[in-house]
C-alpha cells in the first residue's frame, strides 16, 4: 500500500467527510481514488465534478455546474464513495459554497456514506473551513510509479527501448516531476531517440523550465565533469567516491547521503567550476540560486521568496543547488530581526532537515565573513579551500585551456609558461590564452607560446594587485579548511 493510500484510509477510518488534496495532478488523483472507492465505501464509486462539466456521471435533470447546486445535490442525494471536486477551491470565497461544505460536513458526519475530496495546487483554506478539512499532500511519484509510466510510454514506440544501464539514471532524473510532465518529456525522448546524452538532457531541460517559473532559480546545463578541472585533486577524489551514493537506493538502504560542500578560496581558482563539475560527474541537474533576486523584492518578501526557492528545489530533486558567493547574502550580524537574519535562520534549519537528494554546493571568497553556524560540521560534509595553483596544477590548467581553444598542447612549450604564471589563478591563465588566441587570429596565424608570454608580461595577477587580501584569506584557511589541492610543499 502506498503512502497516499494509507493517508486516504486513515482519513476514512477517522470518518472525515471533507478531504483537501494539495496537488495539481487531478488525473493522478482520480486514477488513484477510483480503485479505493469500493474498498473504503463498500459498493461505492468515484464521482468527479468540474465547473465546466458538472458531475460525471451526470445527474438526470439537474445542471450541476454551479458549485452551490452541486453541493446541494450531494447533501440531498449522496452517492456512496468519493466526490472529487476539481475546481471547488476557486469558489471558496463564495459564502454559499462555504455554507454548502459545512452542511455536507455535518450531514456526512452523522451518516458517513461519502467523502468530498477537493483538489487544488494551492495550499490555502478559508478560516471557516480549516478545522473541517483533513489536509493531505500528494507525494511525488515513487520510483516504481515512474518506472511503470516510462514503460507505458516506451511500449508505444517499438524499437526505441531505453538501454538497460540508462534506465536507473532516467528514473532518478525524473523524480520530482508530475505524471503529466513525465508523459511529456518521455514522449519527446522516444520521438527523438534514446541516446544517453539526449535522454538526460531532455529531462534536465524539463526541470530547468520548472525552476525558471520560480524566477530566482537558474538551470545550468551540464557541459563537463571533473575531468576538465585542473588540479584540485582532493575535491575531485571526494566527489568521485560519492558519485554512486547520490541515489534513491542509497537513501532506502539508510546509508548517509552527501548533503553539501562549502568551497572557499582565492577568486578565480575554480570554486564555481567545481560546483558545475560535481553536478556533471554525478549526472544530476544543477540550479543556481540567485540571492540578489531573493533580496530584490521582485518576488515578494525575501523570507517568502527564499522559502519558495527551497520548496521548488525540493520538488524537482534530485538536484545540486549552487549558492555562489555565499558570504554576500549571509555575512551580516544576525542579532537584529532583519530579512537577512530570517533568511539565514531558515537556511540553517533547512540544511539540517532538507531532503537527502538535494546537494548544496556553496562557494565563498571571504569565508571569515560567514557566521560560525554555517561553517560548523553537520551543515556541510566538508569545507574546502582553493588556493592559487602550484606548478603542476598550472601545467594542467594550461593544457586544458589550450585544448579548449583548439590548440594542440603538445605544440606549445608549456615549461616556458610556468615561471611567468607563478602566482596566477586559473581564471587569469584562461584569459591570457584567450587573449593570445585573439591576437593570433587577427594576425591570421597559429597561436604560439610567445603570444601567451606577451599576454603574461602585460597582465598583473590578483595575487599582486590584492596581495594583502589574498594573504589574509590564505592565512585564515591554513588550519581551518581542507586543501582542495594535494600540496607538494
């Protein structure tokens, strides 16, 4: 028996005449309640109502599209079973509808022959009815339900079966979608083909559209994994060891799931890149939470907007939630009851209680500005510090960016660049190579090591421009955070 069925049976055992189902999935509700009606009410059946069609099955000689008339009919001539009222929540400001529901409550409480089930995507109930309703939320589709739905769509496309090794990833990726959304995305998948990259990208794009509706969540396409990250081996090893743990099977087995990491360090040293790379390695969609929009007031109060953001990411889990430059939004004193302090408080509570399949990847340039409550063990699995890359790491970074700029690393004497880039961040190395490529393109020739050296000669790295600030960050992190790189000195 599913959890939804258990809740319905408990409501019926308690003789609740009015049940409020918080869900946008009307079709799924009717499909689930139809077989339950005769089990809950012997000989009972399912009747649906909408403001367009009235009762189905219809009542002879009575137009039941008016909600007040429909409730009068239910009270006067009740049918055993469930009445699923699809649009009634939109009429709860009408005193006649409120009175009709209260009369139905008193009538069915005396003679329990039926239960009225309101379905609504909104969670609000008028004060006059709050105590009368049994409130139930429809859970997200389970793995078994998702597998059955995928198989049902798959059977309509002979010869387009999902590869066996891809099926578990698809089921995991679909979690958080409604039945209708699963149908839409799987029809698109099987119509376009079942190549691995197409299937997962299509599902993640669907989740991206859901996040976009919230306004302050941005879907970040997965373009790479940790293999294109130069250096930072400790973080890459940490992520690789936990790749196979971030799934529902691990949750069911009771094994601790990775909850999040906080990555701090010198600007331009790969913090944001790591957040994207971990999501790509785990094949989990990545969403960036824009804290500036949360505090902008465009989406209501910051507290309400932040709460909606957390609810949205929970609804589309599994997912990686990326919070960039965390100290900018969670670094002020928390004594006063300001919007920022309340957002901070909710974040701390949520980090302790959040669903297991939401992984938080937070980055910060100045971690010393963050309150101790954020950094302490238990909030994040690990706190990593990204320092300026050492010699071998710079060599890796140079090779990666040469290849990304269509230059064969074997044709460039990288050893000549290592001394000139001492104290440089990965972002600065990248920009030097990009600028060198532009110069070579404008000169209509192949880029050479001299082009890069020319850029290096004219560029002043952050480690010299902001030497005191960089030193302060490094000194603070020396014994307070785990190095992101394997240090050789």
